[in-house]
C-alpha cells in the first residue's frame, strides 16, 4: 500500500491482536442510482478520510499526496460501485489534499497570481479582487465548521490563535500574504477572512511608472528622496497600495545600511541584506505578554538602526516614530490612513495625542514639521488603478499651522475607451526646503531636472 496509508494499515493490524472492540456500524450505502451527486461525494469523502493517516499525509509533498488520494478515491469508488466520473474523482482528491496540507477551497485562489485580495464573508460567499475589480466567485466551503478550521489553521501557522474567546487576529501566511480573521460571535454569518496577497515579483518605482501609477518624473523624485535619506510618510486608504509603494521605495536604500522594520503582521519585502524584522505579539491566554508597536519602536532605538520602517502607524506609537525621525534616524518610513497629505498631518497629530494628551498642539506640530520631509498620497481610483495623487513637502511651522508645498499633483483629464482614467502629474517646480540635503548627496540638480521634465 502507498506510504501515506501504510502506517494506518499497521495501526489497524496491531489493534486486531487485542480483544476486539465493537465498532459502530456504518450506515448502509444507499443504491447509487438513488443517491444524489452531493450524497455520493460526501459518502466517498468520508470513506477516504477513514483510510488516511493525517500524520503521514502531512509529511508528503502536495503532488505526491494528491496522486495517492486520487488512487484511493478510485479504489473505493470501484469497490462500493459509486457512480462518479474520473474528473470528479480528481476533484475530490485535490480538495482533500488542499484540506490536509493547504487551506481548503482557498488554495486555488492563493495560487492564482492575478488575484490581489481574497474576502471570505462566510462559507457561501467568497469575493476576490482582480486588477482592481471585486467579484463574487463560485468557491464554497462545505460548512461553517470547515471555514472555522481553516481560519484557525492560518492563525496557528504563526503561533497565534483565534476562537470565541479571542475572535480577532492579524497574521500572515508563509508566502507573506497578510490575513485578518474575525471569528464568531463577532462575525454573525460565520468566520470572515480577509487576505491581502502580494506580487511574487518585486515591483520597483520604474515598474509602477510603466503601469501608470505615476509619471517617470514622480518616480525619479521618489527615488532621489529614498537615496537622500528623507523621512517619508506614505498616506492612503485601505487597499490603496501603501505597502507596495513602501516596498518600491525601499529598493533604493543602500545595502550597507541597517534597517529595522516594525509591523503587526510582517509583510514588507525588503531586499537589503541587513534587515531586522520585528512583529508585534498579542496577549496570551492569561491576558498578559502583549508587545505593541510602541514597545518595538522604543526597543529599535537601542538596536543601532540606520533606518526604522513602521508598516502602519495607527496609535500612540506615532509619537515614538516622530522621536526616531528627529534623533538621527533619517530615511525612515511609515504609512498612515488618510485621504490627503494635509489630512495625514492631522491624523499623525491626533495619534500622538492618544499617548501624550498633556502635550500642547503646537509642540506636536513642531515635532511633525521637524521630523517629516515628504508625504506621498496614494489611492485606488474607480477604474481599479492605484495612483500617486499627491507628493507634498512639509516645509515648517508658521504660527499654529504646518506649512506644505506641493511637489506633484495628479490632475484628472477623463477616461479612454476602455474605461481607464487619464490624467497628468503637474508640479509648480519649486525648490524644496531640504535642497541642502539633496546637494549634500549630490542630487540637487537631478531633483530640479525631474521637476522640469514633468
């Protein structure tokens, strides 16, 4: 017998040597002609699972396991005279293999590189995003219990748990995909899973420009900003491409620099050799042991970083991030959720006040003006494309207001025959306040040339 089921056969033989224990009688098979297709498949699936040793199956490569399961499905179908086509047998074997060593019905979606987001709203409604468009798929789970099991398997793969007592979790898959799970009773119609996939090929600024996310001049300015160690905040809504933009800009970082990344669920894909990746930790079963982004940022300052990159700032850790940017860690990046570059400054100020309520607003704005050099606003537009809408320089503080200059602004011009939006990136061509920094790195003239060529 093939290896996946050999150990199972040995266990059965050992048990036969002991006094027999009466087993519950299996319900008699209904005549194949009278059984529905769903009933035939359900019965066949149960009989196959009874023959499989899950421990051995988990050790096999997916193609080997799938071949052995297909052979077993064929054997049982013939023996029990279950009418089922060869295609259905192969489908059952593939589904069983995905359940054992993958993520069940989601496995084909995870392998499809054209899909960027997977959204499970219960066992019967699975949506995907393809090229910026969201659509309902035909993928279904057998039951709410199967969906819950897969959600728990995803969380367990990185040492986290999700159940009724801890119904919210952020985690990641082995390929780097980011996962958020909401479990019953918070999710009324069954577990909800949101998966953000990332392209396997590395995307740089030139590739984003070629795809229409920005103009070549914008790409050149952002490349210079990265090389000159400007502190950059990337702002945008959910799914707007903030992480993709950060990954692209990070490719310009010198390979001799020490980078510390801090995230809730590690998803950044930096290519430099000297990268320390830190990830937050939720509370344990006793309600203790939580490590927050704020804890990690404070600790990162003791790790001699050249740059600190925070995947997403959304709380009191904003104050510590500004402190890091203001204390010699030039070239640091972070992302925030906001609709414009001006809103991003307001959002950062509000987040600082979460942990420093006694700090005057002027003191916070002074910190922001001194720490942040550039804000890049990205958005997902109605044609599904993700574009840079604004690049703004943070100039300084005048009275109670943080002053800003536009470096680039996207101007909408209409749409073409395919429905794709058209526009252009305009610039006033103003010399930035950090021009001395650009000159220090020998890229001041290159910055101004990029503005002239826009």
